[in-house]
């Protein structure tokens, strides 16, 4: 009987494809909107929280905690202000302190200056090649490597940070020494370098040809006095074995800037101690990314709840429309239903045929919705990571 | 002395009414012999179709005995009556309604699609093909109803009524609204398919067409059973055939 009912329902739907398509699409839209919103919100929430959970404490310049978290964890935007590199030494008393310089890019892909501890804490291992060890070397995240079509041994030129800052860094050729395993996190989308390489891109660390006294700005300099190089001195834009020794940092490394220090406290006591110690700092802030992300998600969930009401209204109007189509369809089929009754069809047969049609429509709509939600989530997943 | 064989249809002391309108049918006794061709006739609104529905078990009598093909329909519940109807009664309706979204063959097989009491098998499909062949519709088995002529639609509807091989064929005003030629075609079709002699189907036709009456040997004047009809419905009356009086009280 079920086979016969499905047969009639299929034939009836096939005979009116326009009506069936309208019902399927209407139902699919009504299902998709709330389903996708909820699922996408869940994906975003999960991804953001996972990243935040794996990043216990961030220390950066006082300002917006949200900007600091977005810059340091998700490499979005840039921390406007910096802190001194030697804060890292102070923070090392609490646990593993990892410097981060997030303000450079190469072909639009962030170049993140950090230390080897970052790779250990994030379980970031090369799928090919090795980690950066020398100045000018980078490890490409898997998605970044795919996007820029990079392989170990390739070079990538950094973007010009500021066209009008003649004293700033010049675009430099960075050597790709490794491609990281995919992690499904924002780490896949960036190039990792040593923090000194980030300073190189800042222009604080550079290498240039030897400055001869006759080309110096102070040619009368006494023996042992520093000569001042003029703009005519050639700055190396690629680090090679021949010129590596010429690269040097002006000033002390402790004063060099980092955008944040990511701290992995040794234990809960030090975790709380760090937060307490930095609570009264005037120029620094220590934030728990998890709290920041949760406060953002609270807003997202509130917006999501408002959207639910909107989608409920859309769903009700769509279902009312579908009910109208079904009722009109039933009126059109009244002669058939009467025929069924008179020839002796069971009382439930008419309801079963109509119900089977609706079930088929609903099943197709659910499948379409499922595929659309899945595709949407793949897209959202890409955005999140 | 031999006893009379069981009739195909026996109604005794039957009462039925539409409560709000006051219309009532009272049938003291009605016998339709097996294999006979019977007409329920009378003016519009006299209860011909209602009587047909009582015989088919579509409606249930308020009182009395309705025995069809040896089964007392009054003793059957709704589901059993439906199962009995779809197995033993072939219905031909006035407008020969077909299901638009099914082709000719599937229209013929339609009773098997909508009832649990029947099971669609290869033998049934062969029977459908044979019926369509006999009705010269085999080459149109994959056509949709809208592609058929009026005569072809009528034949499909008759084939659907016969696919279950029912011993009783009921036709509700099958010639109403048809011109003389089409009326004759339909009549010939029904009479031909009902068969004659031993093993013939019992055919009951609701009609008020004198030409149709002439071709059927037993006439039942339904208005004799009716009361509470609208005034306009009682204006005409036709006597039962003297050759085969059908009702006795």
C-alpha cells in the first residue's frame, strides 16, 4: 500500500512540477534561514572559543581588549600600539611567554613575528621543510601556502608598510623554509617568522653595504667614532649568507616593539597572579581571551535570538502560503478524492496520498536545506579559520 | 419445486433519510436477479443515486436488510463494506471522471493503488491490457486523459470499473448529457461488457432516459420509494416495466 501511495504521490507531483517546485523552495527557504543561522553561529562560537581556550592570557598595550584578541589570536586588524620586547622577560616568571608582532604582510597574508615557543604551544609542525631559524625565513601556514602557491625554497616579498615612511622598512624578500600542517585554525592563514624578522620589516633591523668615511654624513669623524650613513647607502632587501652578518638592530632588543605577549601560565596560581599583578598597570593590560570572546558571543547570540523571531515570522508566512497551495490543490483534486471514496478506497487512502505528496516535498526540501546548510557551513568555516 | 436462486441484490424493509431535508426512502422489498439488467429510474432528486449508494454500500441504511451478492451489508463495518465494494462492485459515474496525472493504464489500475483490499500483480496488469485491447485502447495505454476523446475517456472509466472483475456493475446516469450517438455507444459498451446468459454480470443503471429504459429488462421506479422530495422532483413518474416488476411491497 505504501508503495502505491508513493507511486500516486510521485505521479501527482510530476504532473504539476511548478506547484511542487514552489512548495519545495518555499519550505527549503523557511527551513534554511533558521537552520543555517543557528548552525553557523554554533560553528563560529565553537571556533572562536576553541582558539580562545588555547590562549590563556594575552598581554598588550592598554586599549581595546577586543582589538588585542582579534589581532593576536585571529590575526585580524592590527594592534595599534605596542609594548616593549623585554616585557617578555618579566612575563616569563609566570610561564611560557611568547612574543607576537602582528603588523606586517606579504601579498596581503599576515606575517607574524614570534618565537619558537609559539610552534610548540600551538602544535604547529612543518608538513614540509622546517621551522624558521634565521633572519628572513618564514614558515607558511597551509592555507597561506596554497593561496600564494608557495613551496619550501620559494621567496615571497613583504608588502610595503608605509609608502611615505622613508625611514621605515622596505619590502624584503622572505625565504619560505617550510609549510605547516593544516590545523583548522587562523594559524593556517599566515606566514610565521622570527620576531627579529618582524623588526626587519619594521625597519628597526637592517643590513647594508659598508659605510666608507668618504661617503658618510660625518666624513671628519675621528678614529673610533661612529660614521653616519647617508641615503646613498644600499640597504639589502634579501638576506643571504654573504650579507647576513651585516644585519644589525639599532638600539637594544629589549626596547624593540611587540604587539602582544601570549602567556601560557605554569599553573593556576601564576595565572591568577599574573592577572592580579597587571590589573593596576597603567600602560599594559592582561586579558583572558576566553572572556573577551564570550562577551562578543553574547552579543552575537542576542542578535541571533532577534533573527530567530524574524525567521519564525518568515517560516509562518511560508507555511501559510504552503497550506494555501495545498488547500487549493485539494480543491482541484476533489473529484479524485470523491472517486476514491465511492469506489471503496480506504478512508485513510486520500489522506495518505496527499500526506505522501507533502512528505516527498518536505523530504526534498530537507535535503536541499541540508546541502545548502552544509555548503554554507563550509563557507563559514573558511571564514572563521 | 425448486427454490428461486439468490438474487444479486435484495433490499427488504430498508429505510434511509437525509435528516435535515426530510427526504426519505422506504423500500419494502426490491430484488434484482443475478445477471439481469436493471434500471433505477425516476425524476431528478427522487433518490436514484441514493438507492444506488445503498446497494453499493457507500451509504448505510437506517433500517432494513441490504443483501448484495449474498452479503448483508448492514452487518459489515465501514472498512469491510469498502473492501466488499471495491472487490464486488464496479462503479461507472456520470462524468466518467479520470485521474488526470495518470496515464490510461494506470487509471484502469487505479482501484489497486488506493485500496488495501486489492493487490496489484502481473496477472492484474495482463487483465488490464486485455481489457484495453478489447476496448481498442491498447495503443493509448500511455496517453494522459487530456489527450483522449470523450468516447475514449468513457471506455477507460468503464475499464476501471471492470478491472476487479466485479459481479455487479453499477452505472450512475452514464448517458446523461450525451447526444444520441454517444448515448448509444455507452449503452452498447455497458451491455456488451456486462455480458449475457450464464455468467453475465448484473448491471444496474440509474437513468431517466426512456431510450435506455427500453434496453433494460427490469425497471425500478425509485420515486415510489421516496417521500419528502422537493416539489419539482415529483412532477414526473414512470411506471415499472410490466414484464419484470421489480418492487413488491
